[in-house]
C-alpha cells in the first residue's frame, strides 16, 4: 500500500479535553470491561490563514484493561486521548472516539 493510500485510509485521532460525563465501568457478555465518557475540547486552530476558536464535545468509549485505568478519571479531569472514530452502532452514524491510548496528568 502506498503512503498516499495509507493516508486516505487512516483513522488516527488525538484529542485532549476535560471529562464532562462518565459512566460506571460495565462488562460485555464476554466479560470485557467497557467505560463510556464524554470530553469537552477547546483550542485555537488555523484555517484558511485565520485563527479560529474550536469547541466540541465528543463521546468516547474505552475497552479492556485500559477501561480499568480510565476508571480513575473523574468529571473535570484533563485528559489526552488517542484512538479512532467509529459509528455508535449499526443503526447510528454518530461518531464515537474509541480510545486506544490515554494520557492524564498526575
């Protein structure tokens, strides 16, 4: 696969923000830990040569051992996330950030 094709097919997201909502850890029928939460992001970005204020909220989900680590997050926690975007479910096209990496200040 060429570099250009990999770029077109990529789905790598890095996003930082504050936790605004957090559910309790639950388990799938297979016993895998799942944690759902939401972050609010604010930043400045350049677009067409103009500085722009960016504000958004993103629903997030984390599975497996990382979900247990993410369980320490509380509302108001600042966090940096890595992951990929996927639809919420088969019937919904709403994007959700599936977290594969987590950075939170000590």
